[in-house]
C-alpha cells in the first residue's frame, strides 16, 4: 500500500534495508509494491521509495506467521 506524502523528504529505510528487517529479498518487496501487497511504503519528492520502521512493525504484527507466504 503506497502512501504519497508531499512533505516526506525520503528519510526512512531503503527497500534493501526494509527487506533485511523483514527477512525478505529486496525483489520480493518490489514485486509486492507492483501488486499492492506488503507493508506501506512512501515515495519522496525525488521518487525514492522508502519504508518507515513503524509501518514495517505494524505490518509484521498483522501478518503473524503468514508474513512470508507467497501470493
């Protein structure tokens, strides 16, 4: 789920760092963004994708044991 916020300056976790937190491959997060799955992400004004740690933690809590299941 994307969240566009024009005030965001892109501070947060990169997709690579977010994938590490979630114990996933960065390509998995990229695919999930394409299919509107996975944790909320944001885009900075410059187009850079980033994740907030709180969004990752909330998403993980909601997923439980199903967090890493494929489509």
